[in-house]
């Protein structure tokens, strides 16, 4: 009775009493998304919302295989400079306009040329898009670019209605019109985003819920309280420390997947004067720090052993993980010997910049305790995130604890971090051999050949250690057992097709 | 009176000018680069340069300030960099939310604070007095975020009576609206009630000790009449001033409480905007809040003149 009363209250509270006859899925978000225009959007949380109303040319499955969505197939030419994409027939945008080759060309060109587009760097290899016939487009590239199809499984592959986008210009995100299972209804910034079932969706037989309401609730404890009290049906980014509580509640379920990203420590090797210290100037000392860290213990202490220790830019379960370079075991004696060999006198201080946050601070403290045993005094400096970014870019740090949410293609976890002077080369790392291999990895599409290139690269990066890779988090999605058919993908997005509410 | 009002209004202009200058300069002192925050996880240099151009972040500060003031004068507070919505629309959307929450909180604070203050003064030295003092101490020393989470745990998770978070406008459904705002309003009101209780108590004690109250009692008036009609009316003047000040603070947004209960008001807007370095929004909200303060101050001055003819000059 209590539950019924609660559900009734929530229907009234959240939906103003209008939609309880319909089925409504209420999803709790950790932040309020930015603009809902796939070309201009940049946040992770925004991608979660897009998943309900903006379909992409391709999608990924649990094993990271590319699967069709708005496109049926793709074929890359032998020289890697042309990709022909066949579109799914009978697809309509929410305004009734057809998704044909001209519309696909429009969307891709919009991503590529619109002022302020965040997609431009993702598909910069694209020279032009040609319409072959009503259902076929040809993507002509400036140079071969193997991560292209993976990019089209994310926002770069989202198709927008040319009519609506032309009319709205850069205000398109206030009322987006795409070709997804749900259509946009309303957004109240910082309060809610409402979408409702699109009756002409190409896969409408698998859409069983009438409405979805996204509610940004910043505090993870409050998100969990809402789920428990019936105010939410699902929420993203549960805390690792709440896993036990969620699992012990018979009305709740936890869906997880190993993330595509990683948590690591950037080490300033050559980005300004701060790099001049034993850690910045000696690869041996960096290896020593890596050896001083017990990744299993770190995972056990801070995350109840729920995450996965790692030492590369992809997790040990990823197809591109190099098994010949396994996660190192802790070896303090060897670490001390390496520091001695490098001629550094211990103990020495390292300015350790840590973005503010409960979990990051806990991780930093564990690392500090472990490193101290090898004679490395990590002086933690907790810094607000936006400030830490600015300081990292300016080289005002010696070590920086930084996470990356990850991309489907390994290049997305690599290139912008390790290529000399790339946007996120905060350590100031430059190695001609690594640069050559990073470029080669972009040209080759064949899995085995590419993996072999990355094996050589792994050897170089792990020897130089401009970034220490620590662990891979799990995407933690908590939901009610009333929700059926939920499957978690590694990208952390909440896919809504096929879901049912009991 | 009109000359006085005219003078005060004229004084508002330089004050607002300085306020705008301070808001603008303080904001620029915030560490971190808005373009870097806006550029997404990839932080591509080309994208960053484009953002700097688009929002004139590449221009010298005085130029940026002039552009901003020019907009403000014509009623254009700029646009949120993050969601591309005009700041004016955002403020108009959040204002009713904050006003509703602030009003409910102040009503709760007045009922609890003034009530407990009077009882505690009248029953000085009794169990009632001690209980009210303990209540006040509790109210002052309980952190908002803790009380908020505890209330959610009790009334939403355990009892299932109230929604854990969210907001519904009064115009949409007044019952749901009250259900959604009662907990945050109580959290806010509770802390203010404690302050009001202490002030009411001391003011009442002073008044109850005065000659005219003794005279009233000597005349044989009923105790109830003495307290409510003679003592309370005089004792409440400083309390009302204090309550008005607290209302002003509430109207500028209750940062923590709005975050915990996901109330989309001024507090949440300003926190999100500061963390995202959404300068235009921060500037707009602070300017509106400052103007509200100045307006409330002016109203208070006018009220004093109305009450006290000697000030009319």
C-alpha cells in the first residue's frame, strides 16, 4: 500500500499527474547535460540522453563490435580512402522527413563544417561526402583513418533532420529533431528532459515504454534514495561504495560493464620547469613509482575490489590489450633499486595534483602511502577540476590524477594523449618512435596488423611512463527490478530500445 | 518623500555600476579557463580557439566588460555558453522556484522561531524554556546537507510519504508542489528559526521587564492580552528586520539545499554555472540578486519613514 501511495505521489510530483496511465521511465542523471545538439554537445551525460532520441549510423554491442543502426552496412576501399555506407530504408526523422542519402550527407557535413562543432576533430579526415543513390553515401577521406567507423557509433554518426536543423541554426539543440526511438518534448534546464515514443520509429515494435523523463540529481546518495523510494526507475553512476547496499535490496538491480576508459597519473616529463625533478626527468624513477603501487590493494581498499587493475590505455578484457605486458605486481625493493640507479636521493617530494572528489582523494591517499615506502613523497594538492585542467595544460604540476571516459576505438584513448604536443599531452611527452606508430595505427584497419603496431607502441610507452595507468572502473547502473531487458554496454550509455516496465 | 525617493534611486545607479564591475572582475579571478572547460573531454585546440572567438574571451577584459554592460542596459544579459539559452530566460524560469522555496522557508522559520521564542521568554526558567533553547541549539548546529539527507531517508525511503527530490510548480499541481518543497523548505527554515527564536526570546525578555508591561499587568489585563498585544508587538520589530534580511539571503538561492533536493532554483543555477565557468549566467544571476538586495533595502528605508514620521525631514 505504501509503495502504491509512493508511486502515486511520484507520478503526481514528477509528471504533474498527466502521464501515469502511460508507462514512464524515470532516469536519474549525475549532471545536467549541455546543449542537446549532437554537433555542439560535449558532455558524457548528454550522450546518455541522446541515446533515446538520436540514433546513429552505427552502434556497438557488448563486445565492442560495430553493429548497424541507421546504416545497414559499410565497406572500405582497398586504399582506405573511401567508405561506402548503405542506409536503412524507410527511416523517418521526428518531423516526418525521410532519412535518405541527402540527409546523411547534410548531417555529416554539418558536423564537419558548422561553427563551433565539437565533431570536427573526430571526423577531420573526411574530405567530402557524395550521394551515390537515395540510400547510399560515399565518404571520401583525405587520408586513410581506421577509427572513422568507430566515430560514427557516437555523436558524429547522429543524423539530424535537415529541414529542422536548417531552420533552427545553432538553436537546434533547444528542440532537437533526430531519428531515434523517442522524440524530444521538453527541457527545463537543471530540472528535467522529457521525451516520448516516436510512432514512426524504424524499430517501433521494440519500443515498449511511452515516455522517458531524465532528472539531473547531482548527489549520488540522493539518486539512490530516489531509486529506493520509487522516485526513479534507473540511475547512472552509482558509487562503488553503494554496490553492497544496492545488491542487498531485493527490489533493486545493478547492471555493470567494464568501462572503455581508465584512471591514470599524468607525469610532467617536459612541460615547463616543474618537470625538473627526479620523477619528471627519469624514466626509471617513474617505473619505480609504478612498481611501488599495489594496484590490487588500491582496488580492494577504495573500491571493494569491484574495479579492474590495469597498466594500459585499454582494460585487460579489451581486444587491444597487450597480454605480453601484464599488470605489474608491487615490488618496493625493485622500486628502491631503480631510484638508486637513477641517482635520485630519497625521500623526494612530488607535487601531486588531484581533482576534488571523494573517490579521487581516497585513491590519491592510498597511492601516497604506497609511494612513501619507496621514498617518494607524493604531496597531495586537491584542486577543483576546471582549475586543475588549466594548471595541467600550463605544466604547473608534477603528477596529476586524471581519468578518461574512453572511446570505442583504441586510438581515442591514445593519440591525443601520447602524440607529441597533442591537445592532452599534458606531460609534454615527445617520442619520435611513438609518434610514428601512433600515425601508423590510424592508417591500418586490419585488427591483427593494428594490434601488432600497438604492441610496439606499448613497449615504448610503458618504458617511458609519461602516464601511469592504474585501473578501469565499472559502469555502475542501478535500476528497479520492475525494469526488464536492461543490458549495459561498455560505453556507459543507457539504451532504451527493448526495455519494459512491469 | 518624493525627493527622498528620487535621491535614493539616483544613488542606486553608481552602486549598481560598482556592483557590476566587482561581479565582472571577481569572476575573472576565478582560476580555470572557460574555453577549456567548454571544449569537452577532447579539448581540441581548434575548438578552444573557436569558443574564445565566439564568446569574445580573446578580447581584453575592458572590452568584454563594455560588451556585457551594453547588453545589460538593453535588457540582454547574454547567453549561457553551456546550453545556449538566454540568461534572462533562465533567470525568469528559476525565480518563481526560488521565491516559492524562500517564502515557505521563511513562513516555517517565523512560525517555529517566533512561537518558540515567545514561549521560552514567557516560561523563562521552566522546562519549556530549556526545551526551546535545546531546539535552537540543534537548529543552529545541524548542517543543512545532513538534515536534508536524513529527512529524505526517513520521509522518502522509509515512510514513502514525500518525493526525495525534484520540483513541481504551484500552478501545475499545488499538492504535489507542496509535497516536493516541504522538506527543503523545512531544512532552510529550521536553521533560520533557531536564530529568530534566540532574538525573539531576548527581545521579549527585555520588553516583559519594562514599565509599560508592568503597568498593563497592574491595570488588571489578562496575561494573554499583555503578551500578545503589548509585549509581542514591540518585541517583534527587530525580529521582523532580521527575518527580512534572512529572506533576502534565501532569495539569492540556497546552494546546498537546492543541490541535495535537486530544486532547480538560483542556488543550483549559480553553482552549476560556476563549476562550468558559464560566465554570462553567473554574472546575470549575481546582478539580479544584487539588484533585489538593493531594492529590498530601499523598501526597508521607505517603510522606516512611513513608520517614523521624524525621518521624513
